[in-house]
C-alpha cells in the first residue's frame, strides 16, 4: 500500500513531495540526477506572457542558514514554455503545477488561460507576490480585495484547479488566505520568500544588484510553519506548504502544521537529490510516529488541540 | 556526467598568502575530461554556510583518481574548507560546466594563456593538456603582489612564463596587458581566466582571433536551474537572450557574451 498518496484538487499525488517553483527550472537539469516521475508533482518556474531576462547580477547572496535571491522572474515566456518545456516534460509520469506570474490582471488571465490547456498541467499556482504595475507597484498579494479579484478572474478562464501562492510580506496572511478562498481558489501554496537584504562590508552597498531579495532556506522555516498553522485553521481549502524544507522531518512538521503536501525549494541547490531522499525517508518516518498513512498527520498540531478542547467541553 | 560524492582529502597546503592547494581523491575524478571545468563543494556539514562553493579544477590525475584545486580562503566557506585536514571527506558535486577547448590549438602551434589572480589555477591543467599534445604555450600571469603569487615554477616547466604584479614586487609592474603588449608571437589560440575587466581587455586586444574566456559569477545551484549566474548573450545585446555561466560556460568564445 502506498502510505504517501494524497489527492488534492486536480492532483493525484504519488507522494506529497514536489520541488518548489523557481528552484527547479523546468526540470531538465535535475533529470540528469533522477527520474522525475518519482516526484509527487513539479512546480515549474514562473511563466509570464512575454520572455523576461530578469534582474542584473549579483542575483543571489548567502545569509545565515539561508539565501537571498532577486532573479526577477527570468523565463522564456508563455509560448516557449508551452512548446518546449511542457512538451519535454510530457515524457514523465508526473503532474505539473504551472506557476503563473504577471504585472497586471490581464497578464495573469492570458497566461492562465493558455497554460492550463497543456495536457500535463494539472493545476496552476498563481504567484501574487508580483508588483501590480497599474497600482503603483504594490504586490497583488498584499491587499485582500486585489488578491481575491485576480484569483476570481483566473478561475473563470482556467481549465484546471487554481492554487494561490501567498506572500509572507503582509500584516495578516490569514486575511489574504480568506480573500483568495472567497475568490474561488482551490488551494493555497505558502509561503513565498521573505523580503530581505544584505550589505557588503567593503563597499557599504547592498550585495544584490536589485538591493532587496527574497529570503529562503532553513532560516525561514519557523515563520513558514507558523503561517501554515494559522492559515490552515481559518480556511477549508488544502495547503501545499513550503519554506526551508530540507529533510523528511521538516516535511512532516509542515504536514503536522496543516499542509496536505509540501514543496522543497532552496535545498535542491544544496543537494540535487534532496527530493527523492525525502520521499525515500517518509515511509520510515511514518512508521516511527505510528501513522498508517500520511493523511492522518495533516494538521495534527492544532486538530489534536481542538479534539482535546472539545473533549473537555 | 555530473556526480555527487564524498571525496577524501589527500593533501592540503597553503602555497601563498590566503591561497591553498587542495587535492581530493575519488571515483568522480574519472568524469573530469576537460580543463576549465569546476566543482561545487559543501564546506560545512549543517546549514552554515548553506550553499556550495564553486571552485575551479587546477589539475587532474585520472590514474590516481585525484584532482587538485587552488583557492583563496576569503569568506566563511573557503575559510572552513582551508581548515580541513588530510583523510577528511569533502562533499563534491561535479564536474560542472564546459571548459577550454584544447583542440583550438594544434601540435606545433603556439597558445597564449592569460590568468589573473585566482583565475590562474584552471590554466594549469589547460597548459598541461596543450603541451601534452605538442602545443607551445606562453603564460602571462598577473597577481596583486609577490606574496599572493603561486605556481610560477610549475608553469615555467611547461613553457615561457611572464609574471606581472600590480605593486611591482615581482616581475613586470602592472597588469597582464602590459606584458601582452610586448609579445610578438603568432598565437593560434588565446585562453584567459580572471577578473572581468581583464577578460574584456584580452577580448579587445585579440579581436577576430580564437579567444576563449572563463567567467566568474556568484552561483546558486551550479547546474543551471536557479538562474543566478546569468549574463547577457552578445546577440541582441541588452535584450532577452542569455547564457548561464555555470552550465553554458564558464568558458565562452570571445564575443559570445557581453562582458
């Protein structure tokens, strides 16, 4: 029996482990290390309507137990992703979650409509951390009404379920989560990177050419866990959790916090084999904690509390 | 093929100010075919430092399954690496990237190898491979100062070697370009690795010739997945075409990328 299988809107996952968007390209590089069909799913690099070069270098800077990146959504654009990357990925038996980015609502709608038609795209992941150029560059994901509206519009045109990727750079992530749920989101992926920076001691200037960048890696895991824990208690759609996951134990923490599946990001850069390693280790970990199936563990951190509270009442 | 393996330290020694020579042994060495490739090393065991460090390969001994790197202990990662001792293991991902084309110079022809600072090491294996097939090599190596200089003797054994130091403490005072201006040979191929301004000067000086430049850039994954080390391609400059330094390079023919 497969103790790791999970069913989510649009996604029949062999296991709950998938590489996170932006940390795996379109899979080509990692296919030289292992069979991509062993993954639960693949979240491909953010796709925009037109090709994007991205930011000047340096685009990355290391931090304590983490890294900052400001790649700038470099990607070959919708047409090439459809023709070259997604068709190449068809050789693998793995559902693709297409990350959709844009700088205005029309961009999201256009990319979502087209990319959701690809046969191996089983779900979309809306990257709402992008600046909205029509609203003075404020990220879509920071204002509940704006987040709900872009979710609603994308839902109208998408052929597959829509997951919304939440930005942690907000005052209340629960409010944003509720807003995208009311906009019709089928699920939530969280968290995107935390905004940060580093300064070069020799020059006194920011290390990243873009000045600021997104913090990822083990350093952000406690923050991500807390957010998954909170959001899971206020919405009824499933969560794919991410933020610093490097081991099977990390993955299990997120599942306990309330994630139904998890994505592995920065750890792929450190160890290209990290995803299959976690998948191999999960059954043993389940046995160790005495669970018959991974689904029993989802949200155990707060559901137990609730069960205990109800019992006492 | 790229492999990930724990390699054993055969030797580690300091050979100049902040400069270390590290030799590792393991099966992965049999995958190393081309001078100018690099490896991606884990310098610590936990999450500190988190990312691997890209370090160029300075010589390969396929028979002994050993390879050598010369690196500068500058930041946390390389400082940790320099503290490692014989018999300890190092987590290596590699070999990575595309190196120098040895075939660009034929037997009896002359090749010019120009290195600056910590860009010098990969030229050593290149010089060995070139001289092995009967190519005459001329080395022009630049350092900040005499104390930071290394491998003068080793290079001299392979061919004519000119040294330049910025402070004039050894060899010609100035930059490698000051030496090159006085060379009168006819070069079949020119190979260079070092700081970008130096590469640009080499590219400008030898326009229309077979010039190969090895670039340096901050890297994330080292295998082409993260898009950290991207540079503009010369075709449609300032536009959207690009090359990844880690997986398309680090060696590019002059003119292929914008320096």
